[in-house]
C-alpha cells in the first residue's frame, strides 16, 4: 500500500483496532485516533465492548480506585497483579483482533503489550501471547487453512526508555499519545498513576524531553519516588 | 447453592452467559433464557457484541446465505469450514466467559461445543479448547493465582444422538431449545440448515420423538437426504 504521509515504512497495510470498553480513561481513544492518522492506517475501528458489566478493575469500576504515587521501581517483582488489571482484557482484545484479521485476510496481529518494566499484568507476558497465538491458530479458519496467524508484540521485551527512544527515532511526537489511567476530560495526564510514572521514568532514562501534557497543577516528578 | 426447582443437580451454582452478536437467529436468545430458567441459574447475562461489524459469516452477514439441504452425512470429513463459521466466535465468547469467571471467582467455564457429528468448525475442537484453556490460565489473574481455570466442554465428544438421550434423561424438554440458523421471528425452525438436519438426525438415531417446533409448512424429513 502506498502512503503519502511521512509515517515510518513498516511494510504492512495497517488496520487499527481500538476498544471503548468502559475504561475511565476513554479519552485515550482520541489519542488512538491521532496515532492512527499519523500512521496512515487503511482503517481505524473502535469497537464498543462493555467490560463495566463485569467490573473487577480500577479501570472499569468506579468502586475501585486507581492507585497513585506507588513506588514504580519496586513494582513487578512482587508477583502481585495490580488493581488496574482488567479481567481477561487482552484476551478479549486479541480475540476481536483475530476475528477481524481473519475477515481481512491479514496474518499478522500486532499488540503493544509490554512485560519488561512492569510484569504485574499476566496478559502482557510473552508466554500468554504465545499460548494465545496457538489457540487462535487452532480455533480459526485462518489458522487451520494456509499461513498461520502470528501475534506480534514488538514492544514486549523493551524497557520504557527503549520504547521512548524507538518511537522518537521513528518520528513519533509523543505529545499526541496518552498513557495515563486517570486523565482529565481533555486528556491531561495525572502524573501519579503507575502508567504516568513508568512513562515519565522512560523519558528520564532515555534522556529525552517529555512532551506529555499534564492536568493543570500536575507534574510527574512531584509524586515519583526519588 | 440450594435449588428449589427440578433441574438436575450439577453441583455448581450456575452463571449463564449469552451473546447478542448480530446473529440472524437472535431469537435463540429467548430459548437461552428459557433454558437458563429451567436450570435455575443464579444469573443469566446477555452481552451485546457486534460481530456484524466484521462480517465474514452467513450467520452475521446478510450478503452470505445460510446453506440449506446439504448432505449432513457427508459433512465434516472434507475439512472444509462451512459458511456458517463465524470468525473467532468461540474465542471471543470464551474470552468474555473467562473475564466474568475471574470476577465471580468461578473456576469452571462450560461451553456446549460439539466436534463429533460435525468437525467443520475449528473452534469446536478439543485441541482448540485445550489451547484456549492454557492461554486463559497464562493471561488472567485467576489463572496465575491459585486454582487454574478449566474450560469444560461436556458435549464435545458426544454424537447428537447421545446429546439428545443425555438431555432427555436429565429431564430437559427440547421444545424449549433452538438449534436452527434461520428460524422465523417466533423461533420456528427451518428444517433445512445444517443445524436443523443434524438435530433431526440426532432425534432419529436416538429413537426419541422430536419436539422441535418448525416454521409453518416446514419439516426436517423433506430436506434431509435419505
């Protein structure tokens, strides 16, 4: 597929899939739309799935608070799954992605899961992604006929600093992206949730300026443990 | 959990999950509600997921016809996935079921998949279900902490005749159930789709009277090859 804009040449016609799943940070979908536009995707689809009906996560239930100001340096090694884990979320996301890939005739399904800086989410680990790929190939027409489907997670083993460097090298302006679990209505980041802290740490360790737009009065340094 | 009605004692408090997925036979959801009531489930949830957005199946696309009058005796052995296959449908269903199970603290997820009489659906095969179980255990908090999740498919290796006998022995009135892919608005079965034919064959081989309600003027014998 020919592209006329300046997105990096990745070698694939891209079909982007986002989910309005009842997340409190649904403003991230506007960021997804900006990134999809920058990438010059063929199509960007946002699917409505109501995971609030099930609950069980700080991201989909108002009854569970988003943890703030945790020590991100100490996280991940304790084997504790955080309150922001959404039950089977990536399993559901990947199932939809595989369904669409099958209809499109696509064979490569990319997911931005990352396991290295933060191993608390079971569904961001390579072993889950590999097992899901096997299931997807056994459970679909696409997988049982012709070329197998591949679940690709190019960021899975990178540190946040490496991700920041990689994106910057590819020309991405991180100001159009959003990581925060608890942003304001305009997408201003809280600076204190795990996701904000890990992102800020990534820019810090990469030695690159952080273009993240924070909520009025917020900045990441204040809550990040030294 | 104590039950006061006459449902079979299965040993589990039951939570039933159905999907309004854009299927042309959405009237099956009324049948699911009848069966759930008969079973005395704690809760029956119907989740809306729009698989019509993806298409690619006779069950979710008006542009693809439901095959009628095929030779069901010859099906399954040819390795051809039928037009009624819905891309990654059971993968999506199971992903939701695992999410809900995780929130409920349930460890057993039951699915009525059946592979024996009709092996054309890749996502009804034991090898898929086993692979999905592995992925679900690697990708969820429930699976990585404590007792593993189990994907149970008690019907998967039974013939339709065995299923009919088993249900009858358990006191199920099959008149409240629906198998047809192309029923009328009242749930009258077409008698000619693969699902109707396989169901009729099951009753025939079981030697039991078939209580299925057919659409006016339809009956299964007419279209079933001798």
